[in-house]
């Protein structure tokens, strides 16, 4: 059977299973984008032509392929290391940036550009091309891996080859061979622990970036599980322990990754069927009660500040909440000719890295999806552009930053 035939058969089978809910397009964006959806009022119209995306069971053997064919076992030099310091470094005309971008305790170590490759009628593979900051060249340079994360301090990079990968690699940013650690189950996501000693790898039984688009007249079904659990890797010892976490049966939970808790003692995932939007696990995969400070209902990526006192919040509009007093201060709708759209990361306890659009009158110039990285004060009264604008963050060719902790000075 050809790939086209598999796609057509899969869509026919899905169409008879259930009717597509009218609000499925909004739900597919995820509750964690709630605040962004409020701000980007145009999203409903923009997504009206796409009902949902689903991974195609049965296609994995036919279309599984590396993003690039490269010699991965050779000696590789990866230069990130933005160095220590807390100064603000910007490339306000670069989108994506060419010069180093950093603010206070955070730096943009890397970014990826998303593109889509058609593999059959109605089916596509999403590919991420990574660029990592090279201190010698003074710019971001293309990296040969499908997925990566930079350790706190910027001295080590964890890498995955083609997805799903059977091993995870660790390479020093100042050069040397890639040290490979075998995995029990294939993986497609990797994240360093806050202390930089362990890796959290999310395991999938095939590439979660393989999609099929279901037309509005089609249907949906409970898709086959693709995420199998997570692996905790002891980097120094080279040991990897897999822990199975069963799929919920919800299509929207199928491809989600696990994340570290702030103290590195637990992992968690976004879950739409929980009131707080998150489920926490111990490092053996057992469900835990949600930590009290995480019972905040916020879906902003920035979350809690480094001290744990301040919360990037979104009760009705973007805001900062003092967790000690419970007082919530909304951010100004307009600051320095920009509107803040999403709170991405805390640069320190007094500053946030955010996405912002350029204001033209009371509206975003070019729409809310034309945005740039900025650093703002905690009260939102001051703003410094960090990068140039993305033309449209929804479209292939757009870039996403990887923001990490700088080395203490």
C-alpha cells in the first residue's frame, strides 16, 4: 500500500468514528495558549480552514527519515557559551537574530526554524532546523541535529539525531566528541535538569512531528498512543532509566512532552482534563499531588520567578502576581510602542522576556502574530527590544528561541 493509500484509508476510518466538535480547532491550540488566544483574537478566523492534525498510524515505517544525513559520530564543535554577566545584549533588527541575545540571567543559546515537508497527499513532516550561538564566529550557526537542549550555563548540549532517536548525545560546547547514551525506548524530546546533571527524555514510538490534516468534512477518533513515557538520564554515569506513563486516550495529549519541576525533583506535563492544567510525577512515573505554588492556573511559559515569589499570570489579561500577598498587577496594554502578547521566561526576579507586537494605533501592526522578543520590567513600565520581528509566527519559516540560564559571573 502506498503512503497516499494509507492516508486515504486512515481518513475514511476516522470519518466514521465520531463527529468533529465545533470547537476542536480552538481546543487543539491547548489550554496553555489560553492567554495568547485571548490576545490574538484573529486566531479563530485564521484557523477556520483546519479542523485538527493527527499522527498517521501505520505511516511511520514508510516516512520515518532523518532531517539531514550527517556523520554524527565525528568530532563536533558546538560553540554556545554566551559567557557570564548580566548585561542586556540585543539584535533588534535580526529576526531571527544574528548577534547574541541575552538579558540579565538568561540568554538565547539557540533557536530553531520550522519547516514542513509534504510526504503524501494530506500528510506532512514538520522539521526543525537548529541554530546554536558560536562565540568564535559571533553569530548563530546551523547545527546537525533534529532536537537539542543546552545545559544551564551554556557549557554542554544534549542532542537527538533523526526522530524518533534511539540514543541521546552529550557534547561540550567548547568541542570534542559526542558521547552517546543508548535509550531503551525511542525518543523525540530532551531537556536538561535545573542542576545540569540529568536529562529528561520524552519517549515516543514514532516521530510525533508526522501529521495528517483532517478536512472539515472528515471526522476524528481516539488516536493510537505515540508517547510511551519518559527516561531520566544520569549524564555522568551514562545510565538511562525508562518509566512508562500511559497515554490518556485524549488525542490532544498524544504528543506532549514532559518537563522538569523548578527544583528538579519531579516532572510534569500539561493536561487539559485537569483543573490546574498540569499533572506532576515522581522520577519513577508515579502521579503526585500538585505542589501548592503550582496551583495557580497560569498558562504562561514563564511561570514562577527564580525566587518563587512572582508568578507570570493570566487571570483575565497578562499580569504578575505576588505569591506571598496574592496581589495581582495587570501589565499595561501598551508600553514603548508595543503590546505584550506572551510571557516567555523570567530574566531575573525583576524582568521578563516576552513576545510583543508593534502597536499601530490600538492594534498590532501586521496582526498579533507579527512579534518580537523583548525584555520588560516586572511592572511592565519599561521595555527593551531584543530581536527583530517575526513576520508571522504561525507559518513555516518562523523561528522559536531556546532560552537558558547564563553562567553566574
